[in-house]
């Protein structure tokens, strides 16, 4: 039934756009020969940005062909659009609600004439044009019927609809199989009930009626005047109340997934280290904040201890009326209202400090469907914007005056926007629920399976800046904001395209971006340093990947230098990997391939142990799930230690070997399995130069989207007692034995608690194994960057001692602390932030000498590392 709804919505929007093109002669001109966008805008005095948005919509719906870059023509047979009824404008201006409710008025008579035409199957009109007319009439009609309720149509004399209109609507429903006549009268069929139940989606479309009624001005007139605001601050181009109501109903499943992330944060002990505040930029009427608070209060561990660990809601909006509505919504809950703009996060931090919140490191930021609505600001880094012009961005972006914004500039603007927010986001990160556009070819192939055709057009017409889901993710990564592994969600969940995404973006000390040609010398260096000469890729292949496939590659920067690179390409067939040499895999590359193939992951030797391999792979797994048309991620990996087992077993047997914890014996296989890969099979002859693996490779596969399972290390929550008495006697031998086990008997004498782990000879894969063992034995999942912060055994011991001590100290301090002072103590990761927020730290010290002891323990651990 959603395909029917999407088809109607597409027809409603397209009928207005085509009608305007016909009236201004554009349709006639493109029917004669293809025309460039710039020429159309110049000859017909059109607004280039809005014209591009309209042409993209019509391309996606099959009315216009994209001959080549920026040249459009009317497809064969599309000249039928001239059959659009001349009085279509009459329907566009018709207030459907009033027309349905009144008897024998001019408006009701007009509606009845249109319903009669519809019930006559638009006599004399070609089917393609009839679908446009269906959308123009039925979209606003069904949207209004949804608000009245499905039971209304079964009433004999409903008050909200006239008898004549009811009879005509019944005929429409009966002809289309949405209703039938029984002894008791008219009844909806199952499909009819489903149609009305889902017609809230049409309400969001109809909310843009004010804009479409002036589509001629949007495309060919003074567009800027249409997209202003009234005296109360509401947009002139849409009915905001209808839009918010309909959108809220549409996004219930998205908010349900957001609930899951919220509960994960506020169920995770210790409560003392959870966020103290939740800030919603663009809070609307406060509904999301209210929902989150009630969720935490009723379903989380934090909710059972709000008296000891209070939580303050922060509503932020530029519109004062929205703030007033939020105040009413949050009445009785601890909250603060702040007037602020999404484009100026630093001013928000300043205003919060003035309001008494001087510890922004304790804020969890959350927002829904807002980043694409931010105002477009002038580009600060024009050089970076020019470099992006070689990348294939497919969105359409429109300036306030109707001119077009280059896609590369729009994406650069997003990067700069997120960079400003990167400075304001705390260790708790940003929960981001965002909408995205799809690639035009994807929308064209999907047809009415997706709402993207009309949805993307509305957003572009109104100056909103939708980017593809994968582009949004990489813009965040470019400024150091990364999705927490295993938590990202895409919508729709089970299909290989992404209209919406949900991430918890966490700040990190490195960044990841797509490579540019200026990176080639560093990439050649990594190739030389990380691969044996017999298995190195050619310089020509590196250039091909960077020049032709930049958006399929990732480079990680740390300290102003590329520290690691991940190469991939898209391929159509996994079967082809069984009969090809690694040196020739470039021949399999297909721009729209169904699989992302991992080609290589290289980390500079001097950068091992920092978790960069994990960071790149984690990001690629999310990135791949966001790409249109991708079903899975595959790769052919090497085994790290098979040469030690060659005399004992075959490679086929080796890849099945597990240790006592059930993990793969081989570190490389364990690396991939720990990220969720399925180990498939041995591919003989894949790498002839890899003598350590008999020239073979191992096929692995990562399942994406709802099928993907994130492998979480099994930990024992009671592995180490939180009793600080003799805690060093528990921790030290556990850490020492884990390090020595990974070193092995031949290198065990190299163990030195004060020596850096890598100087003892541990490789990056062995550090992965050490992290797994420590996580299991200490009962704590450790981040991939753990050894970057704690690089010696002594530092590791200090870390776990501090963790155990803090747990004990905080538990006893909270029990003895007055409720007024039950404020979370900082974690080890926030000690540096305390120097920036001295007044907040001083307050913490005054609250409890026991908390001071906890902080001192943490600081001692930091010094030890």
C-alpha cells in the first residue's frame, strides 16, 4: 500500500512541476531537443537551483531523460503531458476540507466535478497523465480523510463530509478495490483500511501546498519571497503544524530505535559517570525531550536513581514560540530553555555557562532531522571545496535566491558545520537522527517503492541540504566524529538503500576522509612499508584507486599525517574472486557493484597499537551499509600465523582452529571475526606471492543492515572485585600473565612492566589479542584505542586499579552524600576537561573528599602511563 501512497504523492508534485514547465514553454523546448540547465535558466528566466530540483524529480519519475551532464530532454511519449487539464490550477487552489464539508457551494461543486472525472477514469487521457491527475486529486483528499478517521466513510450521514461528496468518494474507493457495499452499507476493504492508516505520509506532502500553489514563482519568479517567514516566525511555504503532526506519525519507528540507544546509555553503570544533561537543538515543542525523560525515568537504571543522579533537559531553539511550547511540554520536569541556532554551537556553550551550566562535558546532545535544515553559510575553506569537485556528489542544493549551490560546496559546508559542533560535543557524543537523499538512478530504479522522489524535491525546493547517508557519515568522520560500533541504524532496515540514519557520534583524536591526489606519495610509502615486495600493489593501481574511486577509499589522519589507509572497490560477483589473481582484481571493479570488496588495510609501522585498523574497518562497515545497492562487504584476507602450523594441518583445517574461549587461533581471522565477519573458505592461488599461506587467501564476508551481528567480547562483570583492599594483588598478575601469554614462551623474558608494549615485540595483531584477553579477564570492554592511552603494563595495571577504586569510592560517597550534592565525578577521560572547566571541578571537590580521592587515583594512573 505504501507504493500506492508514494505513487499518489509523486503524481501530486510532478503534476505541478510539469504544468509549470508546460505553461512557460520549457516542455515544448525540451521536447524538440535536449537542453542544458544553464540555457534553460537563461532563456526562460528560471531559477537554476529550483529548475534542477524539478528536472531531477522528473528524471526519477521517467518523464525526462538525462542525456549527459546537465542536459535534459523529454522522453519519447512524454509530450502527452500537454493533456494535463487546463484547469489543474483550479484543483491546486481548492481547499479540500471545506469542499468536502459543504453542500452546493462553489468549492463543493468544483470538487464533485473532479471526482466525477476521476470516476470516469479520466476519459480521453493517457494512463501516464492519468497517474498525475490521480495524485493531484487524491493526495490532498486522502490526507484529509486520514485526519477525520477511517470510520467516517462507513457512516450514513457524517458531519464532516456532505452526502454528495461521500457518495462520490465511495465510488472512488469501490472502483479501486479500497471499499465495497455490504448489507450494512459501505465498508472499507483490508487494502482500503491500510491505505487510510498510512495516509499520514500524504499529510506531510500536503503540508507543502502553499509552496506548490506558487510553483511558477518557485521555478521562474521571485523565489526568495516565497521562502520567508510570517510575523510569528513560521515558514510561508508550508503548513508547519500539519507537517510536524504528520512527520511525528511517520517517524515513530525511527524514534523507537532512538529509544534503544538512550536506554543503552542510561542503563550502563556506573550511574555517576552518565550524562547530567540532555540537550536537544531544534527542540520543536519539546516532545522528543519529554519522550526521552519518560523513557529514562520508567525503563532505565538511571530512572530508578534520579533523586541521587538528577538529569536536566535543555531545550534549544531559535524560535521563541517553540521555546514557549517546550516550556509547557516540560512543565514539572527539570529543564532549561535556551534560544540558540544550530549554526553557532559555541554561542550555545557560552549561553549555557551564563545560565549556570559550566560543565558542558557532561551534556549528551541529541537532535532529529535538523542538520539538513541549517542555513547555508559561506564556505570558509574554498581550497577544500575545490578538491571536492572531483568527488561524485549527486544532491541538488538551492540558495535562497533560487540559484544553485555546487554539490561540493554544500558538502564542504556540512563538514565545516560539523567541525564547529565537534568542539562543542562532549565524550557522550551526539545522537543524530537524520534524513538523506538517494542517488537519482537509485530512485528511478526503485520507483514508488520509496518516497524519495517527492521528498527530495520538497527539501531541495525549500533550500534544505539533504546529502546521501554515506556522505553525511564521511563528513562527520572528516572532523573526528565517529559512529559507536554496532549501534548505527539505517531505514528502511532490510533494503539496500538508506533514506534515514541513526548514529551515536563520538569524538576521537583522529580523522578519516577520502584520499586526494596529493596523498599519493604517502600512500606509496605505506605500500612499501606494510607489504612484502612480492605482494605489493603497483603504483599505477594506487593511482587508479585514488583517481577513479576516491569515495571507495579511506585514509586516517593523526597528528597532521596519514597514518593508515583502507582500500576497497565495488564488484558484482563474489564467485569471480575464486578464479582471479589478487594483482588483477581491479578488472572486477563495477561502479554500482552489489558488493564492497576490501582490498587492503595498511597502518604505518610507527603507528601500530593505536587501534587505527579497528577504526577504519568499523567505519567502513557502517559506510558500506549506507551505500545504495550494496548487499555485503567481502574480502580475501591472509592468515597471520599459518606458517607455524603448516607441518600440522592444511590451511582449510587451520581456518577452523579455535582457542579455549572459542575464538579463532589466527589473529587476522580473529580480527575480522571480532568485527562481525563470517569466515567462508580458502581460495587457492589468490596470492601466488604469499608463500607463508601457500599462495592462498581466505574469503570473509560481513553481513550488512539488519542481518549484521556485532561481536561483543564476553566479559565477566565480577572478574575483579571493586574492593580496593589488595586490588593491586588481583590486577597485576592478571595483566602480567596476559601479556606474557601473548608474547609466547620464546619472548617471555622480554616482559618489562615499564617498557612500551610494542618495544617488547608485540605486533598490532598481538595487541588485538591482548586487548581481547584483558577485556575478558577484567570484565570490562576496552576501546580499540586503549593501548594508545595505556601503552605499558604498568599503565594498564594503573588503569584497572583506578577503575576498581573509583567504583568503590563513588558507591560509598554517594551513599553518604546529601541528595543536593549527588553530582557525577569525572572519569579518567575527563580529567583534562576539568582544567578547562575549573569552576565546575572546584565544585566537585567541595562535594566530597571521597570523590577527590577517586580523582587523585585516576590522575595517578594517567601519570603512570
